[in-house]
């Protein structure tokens, strides 16, 4: 499965990782509150737009 990680796909994944990618072994229950998902996506977008790598604080 190839996933293009955009805001919509990330939002769906964060809601229910096992449903979105059934074969995942990662133990992450997801973020059930919509505000938590949108806040995380906003933070990741902020970091990406400033050229930060996901590996650096």
C-alpha cells in the first residue's frame, strides 16, 4: 500500500491507524478528539514550512 501523506490522509490515519493501514504493527490507538488531530497536523505543517526535519527538535 502506498500512502501519500497529506492533511486528509494523515487526519484519517490519526483517527484510526489500524483501520487505515490494517497491516501495521505499531501500537498507537489514534487520536479520537478532532482538535487533537488538527493541532498535531498544524504543528507538523508549521515545522515542515520552516524547513525542519522530522528528526530534529
